[in-house]
C-alpha cells in the first residue's frame, strides 16, 4: 500500500522533529511546516492525506488557518488540531469548523497513532467531490443561500431552483442530500411518462434531482406531477432546477400549469457569479488546487493582478465558465505563476468575433428595423414553416417537434396566417 502523506504544522521545532520521527517510523511520508505561511504553500502544492495542525502559532493561529482552508474549498483532507492549552470550547470550535479531532499536548504516543489511523480511515470512507456549497464562497449572497437551504433541509417538500446555466444548482441539491442515502439525477426522463413511481423506489429515503425540468416532455410532466404527490410516502426529497422562464412556458402551452403551481410553492433563486464577485479569487484558487489534486493539471499560482482580472470579467456561464477558464489557464499558461497577460489571453479567446464583411453583407431573413411585434411574428412564421416543411405537413409531428399541444399549435398558425400542407 502506498505510504500516506502527513503534514505537521507546529512552530516548536522540538515537537515537529518528535512527530516527524514517530510518524516516519510508522511508515508515513512526513512534511514539516513551522508556521501558517509554510502550511499554505505546502497545501497549494498538493493535498496531504492528513494535517496535524497546532492552534497557537505566531503568524496565524490554527483555527484561522482551518477556516481559511474551509472557505477556499481546500479542506478536503482530515485535520487534527493540537494544543498545549486545550479547552473544551476550543475543541468544539475546531470540530465545528471541520477538524476531525483534537489532541492535547503533551501528546501520548498511542493516542497520536490511534487518532492518525482513525482520521485516515475516515477519509477513505468519505466520498470526495470537486466543489460543494460549503466552499462556494463567503459573500453575503452565498451565506444567505446557505441559510435558506439549511432552513429547507428540515422540510420534506419539493423545491424548485432557479438560476442561470452553470450557476451551481446541483451543488445546492447535493447540499440537501443526506449522507448514505440514494442520489438519483434524472438526466434521461423518458420513463417519467410511463413509470414515475419506479424512480421513487430507486431513490427511497434519498433525493431525486431533475437538472432541467423545462426539458421534460408534456407526458413526462404529468408523470413528474404524480411523482411529487407520492414522494413523501417514500421519504424522498425532489429538487427540480430550471434556467428558463416557466411562467412563460405555461403561457405558451409548453409546460403543465398544475406542475408549475406545485413547484413554485417553494423556490429559490441561485445568485449569478456576477452577484458575488468577491468570491471569485478564492473560487479560482480552489478550482486550481482541485484540478491539480485530480491529476488533470499541474498546479500554478495566480498573482494578484490575474485574480483581479478574473473578478472583474463577465461570467455569463457562471461557475462552469470560471472553472473552464481556470482549467484552460492551468493547462496552457507558461511558467509557474499565472499572471495578468495569461488571463487576458484566455478571456480574449471567448470574446465575440467580429462578423466577416462578406457574411455581414448577406441579408437576414427577418427585417430587424421593424417594430418588435412585427419582427417576432415574421420569425415565428419562418420557424413554423420550417417545421411544417421538415415534417412533410404532418401536424402531429410538428406539434411534437415544437412541443405545443395541437390545439395551441393550430391557434398559433391561424394567428400568424400560416397554412399547413
């Protein structure tokens, strides 16, 4: 079995050397840090399997460093706190923040080895995730979101999450997922129309997550409505997400009104990344570290100017886009540190390209200089004529393709003066 890596952080040289000798003799790879600054640098270069962290250090106390790692998404390994001035309050505070255990100095040999072994065993049994809501940020917007989700965590009611693409709605759903219970994501929802209760059997006592409820067919929507009505009997939480305007889809006849009323009774809006820009520097660093730990990229540090550029950029794709840019920077930047020029290079690649003069001269099928209502009607005529031609005039296939009920489709075609074949 591969030897485990332990990081020992303590400002007392005698204790560092003692712990080094003991753990080295037990077969562990041991790295030493005499203060928080060295511990930070070591953590950024790689994730140790375990950290033994002293509470009282001159530059930054261990509790503050533990909080810092937690807020930055770097608390992905067990941490055992150590102190010669231990108290119950300190131990409780440390474990509340995320420490695995607390050792009081002088540390007894058997107690040390038993705690180290227990912490490593616990880490093996804990599934690791790339990101989670706890490390999504510490801004007012994210703290408010966490509090609202925690409040809903005690209630077994359907929840609708509303947000932009890449805003982290699955992270919110996983935040409400109880450990050691089923998790079921309905990426393929065709079976909702025929056997919705089968999903409840699969996810009994757990959680069902629907990534985009607006993509479900009309028949599937009826099945989802039945699933929601029966969920409490299976002790199953159902969380649906959407990036689209459900009221507008209801008005257009594309979304079941009863389902919308059920889902909208408890809903939360997920803030866009632009609403908590202050979290972007810590998010970028956490994403970079997690990418390095997964083996997807070599770790590179960001300089201050680079982080400021990321914070001030536009992020229509939210967290998913930021993660993509960070990965791009980690893989394509030159040198050990990512600077402003590298960030500008990658961001510029995603800016809209100017239209080719020849392409720009080609007339558009819709006159954009006319009033909005007329332009919209012109586009809809083109849209429906396209689908009628594509379906060979088969109106059942047209209704299915555009996701409208036939009565609503005929009404729309009559309004636009479009004739079927």
